[in-house]
C-alpha cells in the first residue's frame, strides 16, 4: 500500500498454508504490530509464488503451489490476484504447465503488464510462462512463443 510516509508501507502479506484454512489471507502492519484479516481466496494454496505490484495496479499476484498440501487437484496451475484498493480477489487463467513448489512470479519494469511465472521444484526448473494482463481473456504462453 503506497503512502507518502514510508513507515506505513511496512506490511507483510500472508496467504495460504498447510491446513484446512489454506485460503485464509492476512496483512501484518509491521509498524503498528497489528494483523488485519483480508478476504479469503476461493481455493486453498500452499507453497505458491507471490508478487506484489507496487505500480499503478496495486495488486498482489499468487500462482502455482503444492497440490498435496493445498488438496487442490490443479493447484500447481492456478493463479489469482488481490486488488488492494477494492479488497477483492480475481481469478486469472490457469497456467499451461505445473509450477509446484515456490515458483517465481515477476513483472518486468519495461513491460509492467506482463506477469511471468517460472519454476516447478528443486529437481525441475520447469517452464517460463507469461500472461499479458491487458488481455481480458488472455492465456498463459511459453516465453519462447510469440
């Protein structure tokens, strides 16, 4: 959350877990040492990737994660974002490939509308995919695709 006073920007976003409340999301205000309950995800996540977009969009993106811990059949392909201003979750398309254990989600400063995800697990780096966030019904594409 952007403010003119940086001491109020120190927040920690926590989402998911290994238990039945794996769809629970909270925000810790580190400066004031207070937890705030956020709206729950529509599905459970664990060992997912996460990326905060502190640009114009003010969104928190999550993607991938463990099928075993989240107890979701296609958890490794799921992605969503949390709109900080509207305090609401939005589902993104599923990825083409699995991204199981702590995948990397990233945005490039030169292409702020392109969300990337890569990684699978410690034995398999996996595929690098991207999603153009400007496309209403976009699909994840491999980085090598046009």
